[in-house]
């Protein structure tokens, strides 16, 4: 939707800062819903989660498609975000629960390929639609996707037996959700040159209560105690950083090329496409390398390529040409994808079977939160 902001600014008479919430609100809804992933994985059948997600996505898409005003559009986007959060949780829970450990890297790579393709295709699709049709048509043409997904899920997805139900801790959910909301608002205030301390306090206080409660009760809403395992903690921190660096680069590089190098917007957008597409399609290959060679070679190589790319961008900023940026970004994306997906694969193999849903929920929350705080 980001490429439509200039057009929507004229349609709704709103500034870009307000329109930013079309993306931020969506990602925030994704993040909040992902926190439900662990509880739902224990209590709901897989088909129920899938069909609920698809129904909400269809409803949100219909609302956005017919939206006469910005508030109604936001309702549609939030419903879409909630549905996406359910779908993401289901995707990764199915992988960690049903895929043998010796193939976990390959399937994490396949899921990473799907996730990586979205930011590559999205701006191109949005730009094409807004240049030829009314903005509402962006949603009209994606409506068949959840319908086709429903048909495929109906025939091919089977439920698994649930060993133990988990009580829904409403208080913990509200504490975590409110903390996420106020964190985004506090970070958004930095765009004005200062941070709003009230929102920061409103973020920290419920987060502190959430952590305290989660550590004290026997069956927490989201079991953060798995972060006591060094491997998991040392995996989720770089996992968040990988996503933050990736989205920051996706925002900065095109703007750098347009503003500093006087390159057209079309060329600047193309600069990211080869790396994004190559990284996406090679993600399953990186996963297979993880399965065959173990985590060390892939994580070392991925981090090394990522460091090299960032180093080159930093040192040779003034000398960079469009061709150089394309080449460096390919290196950047290959390194990021190799390290990113395999970091999650490693973490999920280090926890007990009953805690894999909590692990994937925490990692996907970190990934989505990174997306929500980076300028889009």
C-alpha cells in the first residue's frame, strides 16, 4: 500500500504521517494476533485456525475494497492484519510440529521464500494497479487468493490431535497488546524529533507486569521462560536485528539513489528486485544446506555476507553507482536470508516439543515488530 500513499493523500485529504498507519496498523494487528499463536495451537484445530484466518481476511478485503473513508479502510486493514497473524502462526507451527528435524531447514527456507516474495511483488503490484485503476481495485484483485486458499485447505489440511488444552490468560494478552501499541506510538513520535515519554511509560509498565506474571504462573499466555535458554536468546536477538536491518535497507537504499544519486524512482525500485528475488528463490537451498551441514556453516557464511555488504555500503557510500548497489544488495540479501531462516530453524530444534509454538510465536512477534517500527 505504500506506493499508493501520494494518491490516497489526495483522495482522503490526509498527510503521509496519518496514512502511514495503513501499514503500521496492519503490522501491529499482525504482531498482536501472533501472540495468540501459542494458545491457539494448543486449543484450536488447524483447520479452524486456517478457515478463521481466511474468513477474516476476506471480510477485511471486502471492507477495504468498498471503503468510502480512511477510518473504514483502517478497519479493513486491521482485519487483514489479524488474519495474517493467524496464518503466519499456523504456517510455522505446522512446520515445527509436522516436519522431521532433519528437514526443518528446507521447510523454513520454503516459508522464508514465501515471506520474502511479498515485499518484492507488493510495491510492483500496488504501483501497477494504482496507475491503471481506482485504488479500491488493489483489494478486488487479491480477493481470489483467500478463496483459492480455502479450497486448498479444505481438501489438503488435516487436523492433528491436541495433547493438552491451554487456558487463555486474558490479562496477559491485554498487557502485552497494550505494550505493543504504546511502543509503536512512542517510536512514531520520534519522527517529530523527540520521544513522547508518556507513551513510553505506558509501554514499559504493562510490559513489566506481563513479564512478572508470565514468570510466576504455571501456564503463561506466552512462555517467555524459553528465553532463559542461551541458544534461544542468542537466536532471537540477531533474528530481530536481521529483519530490522533488512527493512531499513529496503527503505534507505531507494531513497539514497533518488535523492543523492539523482536516479529515477523506477530505477531505484529495480535496484532491490534482483537481490530480493534471488534471495527468495535460494532460501530453500540455504535450508537444505542447513539440513546437510548443520547450523554453523550456514550461519557463519550468512552473517559474513551480510557484514560484508553493510561494510561496503558504509565505506563506499559516495562512490556507489547503481550497478554497485545492485551487486552489494544481492550479497546483502543472500547473507540475510541464509542467516535469518536458519536462525529460526536452529531455535525451534533447541526447545521441548511442547514449547515450539511459544518459540515460533516469539520469533514471529520479533520479526513483525521490527517491521512495524521501521519506516515503510
